[in-house]
């Protein structure tokens, strides 16, 4: 359906604009997830980041759920849930019917399908973009392609924000060293 395709491309374009408009990660995640949820009507969208030291994922930002509650959750890489699986394999996982997948962690009973996308640049894995739908088979081929592109854009934005943050830190240390001299 060409109309759906146009809608998806427009959304991707808008998300791209949003992502390049800020280097503030919290702001970036919030805006991007709201866009996704509103445009595609998904039940919940979340961004989970990797805590390397603990080998766990934690929820950084969420749309369609209570952020405070979500922030308490932790998912062990390769052990907990579909997101834990994605963190281990670095591959996208689409579950058309969560009731038939043993990796699924029961939460909201209205959730029927889930798609989870790795957030990575080259071989550097940052986290997972997780999207839940109230519909069985809630994602078609086109959705998965669009969301994969979105996850790639998101990964690059995370990397850029991280580099910017590191750069600011280095600059700060440099200034301190100069002041001491």
C-alpha cells in the first residue's frame, strides 16, 4: 500500500530531523519514542541501554508506560526476556504472538506481539529499541524495515551524543590542567 509507505517514510524523515536536532540524549529519546508511538499507534515503545559492568539492560526512556516503574526493571543479557536475547545476539527479534514464546516476560496482558531491535553502530552494541503491540501479528515486513532504519538512526544519534559528551569532558579536563599551569 503506497499510502502506508509514504506515511512511514514521512515519519522516518521527521524522526531523522528530530534526532539530529539535539545532542541531549534524554530529550532525544523522549521525542523519538513519542513520535513512534503517535505515528504508528503502538501500545508501548522503550529504549533500553546496556550497563556493561553488570551485563544488564535498563530502561532509559519509555512511551506508553510509567517511566518511574519501568526504571526499576533490569534484564540480564541472554537471560531475561526478548530484549535480553537481542542484547546477546545483536539481531532483531520479532515475536508475532508473545503467548507462544518462552522468552517473553509476562507483564501487561493486553500486549500480543513484540519487536525488539538492536541499537548498535558497527560492532558496538548500545542497547535495544523495544516495541509492543496490542495486536497479534502487529508488525508486517514494511514495519520491521522502517523500525530497523529507525533503530539505525537512533544508534548513530546515541554514538554522536556519546562522542560529544566525551569531547566536553576532555575539554573540561584540558581547561583544568591549563588553569593549574
